[in-house]
C-alpha cells in the first residue's frame, strides 16, 4: 500500500480538491504506478487529520475521471495504464451512410443564429469588469502587440488558459499545445480539416446530437457515423470510425455524463486503433450537484483533442475558444488557422487573459453557477408539480433539461406551444437517428425562478385545452 505524501493548505479551503489534485499529479508523474493500492479512506483521513467524507469525495472524483479504480474487497487502486498498440489489420469497410436528417425543417426549427435553449443569460454579462479588462489592455499593452501576431493566439492568453485548464478541468496541457480559435465550432472545423487532409475521415458522433453541428462537421470533410447514447453516455461498444466527437462532461441533448467504465473503454478504443478523440468540453462550467468530472484530455493528452470556449460562461458573441491538442496536431491546427484568417482579434484575447489572471472569470462563474442552479431547481419543481407524468433526465448541470414528454404529446406541437408561453424549447426528433421516447430540450438560463411555475402551468393548460381558473 502506497505511503502518500500529500500537502494540503487548510487556509485555501477545498480540501477534497487539493487531495485529488495531489494524487492526480502523482499518478501523472509516475510516483504512483498503475496498480498501486491506496490507503483506505479512513486511514488517509486520519493521517491528514480531515474528515473521512473529504477523502471519499477526492477518491470518487478520481474514479470518475479514470485515474483510480475501486472494487469491493480489493480497495482503491491506481488505474491500469492504457498503452498504445498497433492497429489491427482490417478489411476495407464500405463507405458509411451519412447521418440522416429530416428532409424538411419542423415548424419550430431553431435558426442557426440568435437565442437557443443552451444560450446563457446575457443580461448578466459582466460589463463593468470586462470594460475594466479592455481598458487595462488599451493602457498597458505596447502598440506592437496589435500587429499581426501568432495565429495560434497571444502568449499571455495561452499561458493563463493552460493554468486554468490544469486547475479547473484537470487537463494536461501546456501553452504551446493551445490554439486560440473563434469558438468550439471553428476549433472542430480546423481539427477535422487537418485530420481529413490525408484521407476521408469517418467520424463517430453521438446519437442524438446537436442538429446545428452536423452541416459544420460535414463541410469540414467528415463522414458521420452515429453511435447511440444511453444513461452512461456514448455506447463505446458500438463505436466505429477513425475518430469520435464526444461531450463527456454533459452530453447534449440528453444531459448524461460519460461513466467511468465508458471513459476507460473509450481510451482503450483510441489507443488500440491509433484513433483520435475530439472532446467538446460542453457545459463543464456549470455542474450544480458536485465538482465536474475532469476532462478526458487529462487522461490521454496524446490521443485527445480538447475544445472549449467562453460562449456559455460569458457570451457566444465574443467568439473566443481554444483547442488543446498533441504537439504535432496543435502545430498543424495553428498553421491552418494562419491560412484561414491569420488568427483571432488580439484586444479581446488580452482582455480575457487579464480577466482570468485577476480572478474575474472565476468570480463570474461562481455567481452564474448559483443563479442557474436556482433557475433549474425552480423549473424542475414546477414540472414535478404541474406535469408529474413528464420525466426530467440527465444530471444537474448546464443550461437545459432533457424532458421526456407525457404519453400522447407530440414533440413539434409541444415545442411550438412551449415557445408561445415563453419557454425556450427544441424538439429532440431532428437530433436523433434511432427511435426514442418523445422529448424536448427546455432551456432555463433566461427563465427567472419566479416565472417557472406560471410557464409550466401555461404549457399544461395549452396542451390540455383547458382554461385557467
């Protein structure tokens, strides 16, 4: 059993997070080898003079991220290390059928611009703090910084982002492996453009998935292969293709999290066939019931490309995102960005770097996390009171809920009526290939908690054809 040398700072708080971070670093650094048995939670808690619950929380976090495995009768051990293997020879497979989509748009099909159920509440954009950050940039940054620069992004922002992703998302990333892009959409387009240069790329995608990203992925050169999603996330057993695009932190639209066994299986799939995992760190900022699970990239930085943005945390209109990739791929994406449009606007990049460095970003996220949780809780309570026959699925996270409808309710009609009573809603049918229960996505980011009950009551009345008393 390993003798753990864990340093914690009781003045900082977040003891469970500190323990998890120390163990994570020890595993990555090789000090804790695969298969090493960790002390029992009670013993470690005694050694560190903390409550057992704190150690349990740290262990559970690392089990969820795939760094540890826990089995009854065996205890908690460092997870076996997945090693690259040569891809087995395979017979050429026929060209996959493209993902099918509805031939005509539904009545309430959302536009490719404007408000969506997953958009943040822009009335809470931190205008004063952002203005202060921009003012700081304009008064301190030398004039030469506003010239043509590195298409991969300004060094200050990449440095701050690398530290933030290591601290908050348990990523294994350095500034030189980061490329600043105009949001996740552009990041994915650039990566797929690079990967598909040699040959057509067969890209596995979650089913259901966002209907908005399908044209983007195809235009980038990918042939899409749908893979079912269940309560544990992407069904890795049914994977095929050269790469896969996943949203493991909070799958859209179902709201599930990729389970620890599926995470391990996905790593094995990637290494076994020399394949690439494209990780969209979707909704990772807003988990309400516990700390978010660390990103996949932290487990396998040589196999995973991590994409993220400030679209949910701040505003989609900023068009600021990032790609963290293995060194060779990161360099290829950086060159592709230079060939496309020479990079992102530098003033906004310097402003975001300042916002991160001074703690404004963290403070804003804490504030919005509390507010969005209140709004989600209010919506779920209203649904339980007025529509108990409907089922909310997924974890307590993000800016939307996945709502399975009562028997006999039509998705398109429900979504249309919901929009009329003030609910930001989309039907799920256009997002899926396989059959499934009728469901809609309901956004709550712009639904004040005190209006949730009236909105759901209005939906019920309209759908039942009754009058309000």
